[in-house]
C-alpha cells in the first residue's frame, strides 16, 4: 500500500497496529524506490 501512495498512518490503522511506529520499520523499503525516481528525474532534467 505504501508503494501505491497510502500514508503510514492509514496503513497502520488498516493493519490494526496500535502504534504507527510498527509500520515505520518497513518504510525504509520505499527509500530505494524514491531514490530510483529521483535518479530518473535527474536524467530528465539533464537532457532538457
């Protein structure tokens, strides 16, 4: 769901976690996807 743009708070509530921090331990998985997106943006800007 995080990859689809759903925020951590909403995911936490859907999964029934009492604490949003439980989900944050998995949020780092999105960092690579964000880095790849920024790399693509950088390439696009460089070609303009």
